[in-house]
């Protein structure tokens, strides 16, 4: 406790009090009450079980601080519990009963049937081990052989042909082994052997001559000719590469060696058929056969040539103006070609002058494009005809008795096409 004494304050310059102004002393010396307080929890105890659910506990003390001086003790429990090891305990699996056998997988040829069991008696839990062994069991069934139908294997190679030519046969085989029929299966259907034609080429046959034909007519009826006869390589003909016939297919022989008939000399000319002007006259000859200097008349057909001959004749005493004729009244020609006008003259007395006039009625004197057309060559030729050459051309002749003329028309290709 603290006591302060103030009997009189200094005043009027008086000194302050000497010594302490405070003095302490003990009082209320009895202990004060302290309430207790819990300390920290201790560590948990070990769980009562390792799995499947257990309990554990821990405690604490009322020592922080302890209650003293009549203080209150700690309120609440000094121990608590909790669940632990709640994980499921491991249980190893165990097989249940086998199921019945299944149906066989095949009806023949060896099949399988099966039965099953489950790991459920009990099932493995909590990390327990699985069942040891197999869940499926197989067993053989229906081991009898299944029926398999036969099937043909591959064809063999073709055999050699029975002939080298002229048509033969070859064959090839196959076996019913792909597969062979077993277990009562059906055999292969069809033939095991197949035939085919071969060597169809014609066998070689050498040719041989047939009979000779009759002799031909002689090339001449007299004077020595030739005749022939033929044969054909057809008895038989060469075939299949066989050899041809040897020798000549034609044979010649001499014939008609007798001397040929010949013409006599021409007889004299007959008289002219006209008394004045131009006419015709003729002469003849006879065919005769001569042997050893003796000749006899034979048919004129046995000699070559004509038995009669004719020519023009004229009687000079018949006088008059020339007779002028042109062989064709019109000529149709293509441009660029050559055309010739034939002018015939009959004149007594002889002509003294001959000339041509062109399509413009002009006297023709051009020697480059025109040939003839004069007293020495009555005919007129136009070289390399032009379109402008179309028109009428006139042949004129004159003698001492008078003048005559004849005309012809030239039509060129272009005008003709119109």
C-alpha cells in the first residue's frame, strides 16, 4: 500500500521536504484464487482394431494453470474418443459352384463345351486375394469326323497331241483332292478328264500332176504353128506346206506345117464409076494354095487381108468451082487444148488458092497460133485455144471456075458449160 503525508506545503520560499514523499508497505497478504485451465491434448492411443472399425482415445490435464487459491477446476471432459481403422477388413475370395456344361461348339469333327464358376463365395473385398485357379473349364466333345464334300484340284498340264497334223486330241486330268471327300461327304461332280482338239493344221501333202488337157488349136492354120496342152498340179494339190509339182504345166508341139495359101497379084483397076467429076474404082485378087509349083484357088478367108480394094477416081473433063466440105459443123473443145478443122476439097481444075477466115471474118495469117489452112495443108489447127477463139471459121477455095466455102463453129469449154 502507499501512504502520502502532506502536513504543509512549502510556501514563502520555504524549503521542500527532505526525504521520500512515498512509502510502500505490505497488505492483504493472503493468496489470490486462480482458476484451472486445460493443457494440450495428449497423443491418441493405439486403435482398438486394425480394420473393420475400432476406437481410440486421448486425454488432457487441467494444468495450464492448475487451479489454486480456491480457483475453479477446469470445466469439461479430460478424455475424448473417436472412430479409427474404419476401412473394410480384407477378405480373400473363394470359388462358388461350377455351372452346368454348355452345348458343344460343333456337332462333329471335335468341338468344345465349357462350364463356369464365379469367385463369389465370398467375393474378395478390402484388398483380399482373388480366387486361385480358372473360372472356365473346357472339355472336348463330338470327336466324330465331319462329312466333307470333295472338290476338284487343279487341272494337270495338257498331254501331247495324238497327232502332229490333220486334227488330233489331247487331254488333261484333275483329281478330287481339294479336299478329298471324307466322313460320308459327296464325291466331286463332273469328269476327271477333259479333251480338246489339237494339231488342226493340215498335214503336208506333196502336189501331183493331173491329166493333160486336150491340145489347143494351132496358132496358125499353115506355115508352121504351135499348139499346147496344160496340166494342173491338183492330183492332189500341194497342201500344208507340201512340195509343188515338179516340171512344166504347159507342153508345146509343132502343128500346121503345110504351106500357107497366098494372094495372087492384084488385077487391073476397073473403070471409074462416073464420067465426070469424082467417083470410085476397084480391083481384086484371089487366094490360092500352091504345092510343088501347082496352085489351086481356095476360099479367100484363108488368106490374110482384103480380096477387094477401092479408091477415089476423077474424070478431068468435068470442070467447075471447087467442092468444099468441113468434116464437122461444130467443135466443142476445152480452153488450152488444140483443135483441128478438117477441110476436104474436090476440084477440077485444081484449086489455085485456099485460105481461112477467123471468127471475125479476117484472113488468118498468124503462124504462131495457127497451123495449116493453106493450099498445101487444107486443114487448120488452133494451138492452145482461148475463150476468145469461139465463133465461126470458114474454109475458102478458088479455081479458075469459081470460089466455094464451108463453115464450122468453135465452142470453147467455158461457153459450152453455159
